[in-house]
C-alpha cells in the first residue's frame, strides 16, 4: 500500500482547483475459483489484481479516474486529471490526516490461502458424490467453490485514513434431475465474510444433498394453483423478497432522484406495525459485513423502517453531501474501477413474537414458501415478481403437497402493509447484488411471516 504522506499529496493535488471533497481507494484482491461439472473439474482459476481510484466532488458532480499502475508519476497524473473537473483558481490545501481505527474487527479463523488447493478440489468432489448418491434421477451436478481476500485502504480529504481486510468464502451446488419429460433443478449456497471454517457449519456435501433433494422433490410436485390466497414465507426462504421489494427503494440515490416508491416518505407509514427493516453491516461472518465501507466510514446498524414507519435511507458520502446529512456506512463499490454508490449490506426484517409453528397453524389453506428463487422489482412503482423454488400447499395449518412453477406477484408497499404475523426465527440467504453495472456481496434475512392475501402465479383451473 502507498504511504500516507503521498496519499495526502494526491488529495491536495486533486483539490488544487477546488472541490468539496476528494478521496482515494486502494485495493488488492486475491481470488480462487473451482468449478466441477459432469463429474470432472472444469475450471480452476486463481489470480490477483491491484489498483487505485481517485475521486473529486465539485458542485454536485463527480470526477473519477483509476489505474493499476502505482508509479508516482501515473498517480500524480490521475490526481491532476480529476482536478480539472473543478474551475477555481489554484490554492493551497491544509489537511490533518488521522488513522481511523474500526470499532468492529472481523477476521477469519482459517484463511483460505492456508488451505492447499487439492483440499479445495476434494471438497467439490465430495459435493458431487453426495448429490449423485441421492437419487438415480440426478443427471447433472455443478459444484462451485470460491474464495477471495480483499485488502483495501481509503484516504479522504475530511482527514480519514482507514484500512480493511475482507475474506470471503462461498460454496454452491446446482443440481438437475430428470424423469421422462420432466426436468427440474435445485440450488443451494452458503457463504460469508469468513474463512474456510465456513464448511464446518455448512459442509459442501450437505449443500449438494439439499440441492439434489429439492430437484427430485420437484419431479413429483404438482403444478401450483394460481389466484389470490394467504402466503406464508418461511425463514428458510431467505430475505430475497425484502431485498428487492423495499431494500433497493431505500438506497439514497434512487430515493433522492424520485426513482423509488419510498421517495419523500420519511416519517410516514410504509409497512405494517409488526415490520421493522434493518440494514446491518456489523454482523459477524455475514456476506454483506465489513469493518469500514469503501469510503472509510465505519460499519453500522441502520434501522430503515421502525415498526412500519420509514425512518431512514442508506447513504454514501456523495448523496449525503447532496441531502446535507451523514453517510450511513453504505458507500460500496465492486472494485477500484468503480466509484462508490449507496448499496445494501445485510438487510432483514427483524424477528417478531410468534413462533413459526403459530404462524403456520394460523392458515388453513394457502401457499408455504420454503425457498425463494430469482425476482425483479420496479423501484419506481414497487411492483415485483418472484419465483418460488420450493413451495407447498398449506392444508389445515400444515405443509401439504409440494408444488412447482409458483410465482409471487405483488407491490412492495402493499405487501409490507399487509403483513400481520412475524415469527421469532430468522433465516439468511446470500447473493451478489447488481446495480449500475456493479456487483457487491450481500446477504438478506427474514423471519417466518404471514401475508393474508397475495397473488400467486400458477395454474388456474
């Protein structure tokens, strides 16, 4: 990493023609990826990259430049380039740079780099064997292992120098089962801001067996009935719906530009009184966690919706400048090649007071969602569509026949306002969230909850 004195000189150069703020982001990343498919190792990829980005904010606009060349002449040139976005006369800048010590220290117990490659390959083979041994109808198994070590350093003109080291580990299983003309898929994944110890809690063979069981289950499942009905979403389904239905709409850039159904609604009711929505980057081991964000702001727990009332948005520094408020520690970027934008971290509905069994028993007939699939949302209107990967009919308060082909169709604010029971459990799912051509690691969580009536897409009799 570059010494602090030179970073300060670069910031001064970037601000030499004016500007409200400047910062520098330095990144070094090492990655390993292993993919097993059709009973053989298809890919083993490892590598590293490093780079630096410099940003200037001037009159509400951003200038950003980056390079993977760390020579002083190139970096000085980058700073001079962004400085040209400002049009004031040259000036001298005085800075008092201080090292920020994060309030939260997150570290892995078993660094993936300490684990031999052949052991990681063997892990994928174990997953493959576990999936194929589940049923003779398993036709294809895809097992993926990934780890990444990201070291970052941030320096900003508001006097902060911060460092973070993030170790991500992940395992995934995708299984295809076939029986005659019927072909079904199952998927399961685990990962987080953690080391190789991830697989002590989530063994790869267990992930593969879960994916295989789901694919085989769907072979015999009936087509989901369509129409309006009560829906219970299990904590095991993860928080995909909350991520899409409200999470993106509470990112400050979308809300500020009027591109969110939640724009200009601070202090207003946007959900049922039993719903509290939290974004929390401080949870140990979770995929969206960090010590400091990609602007050097300490990770935080942010209550976005408190008992149904919208209480805040997720801010990076740029949008906080515009709205004259403070960053909430949600400034994130895919790499040094990207400028930071407001992003979710670990987003969830907080647990309630009912037991999961009470919630299920409260519905005599409806749909139980045990695993969510993909989905999409229109942040302006709040309308969404989600696939149900694993679902069951509810019969007299109990899980009944499995169904396939179900979708959940609705409107985020309407669904959140209608939730009337929230259980005390909490289940997480993981993903890589895409926005503005950037992907960042996140997790989402939700307790078991009841939606009294919702449109379920399926077979209409």
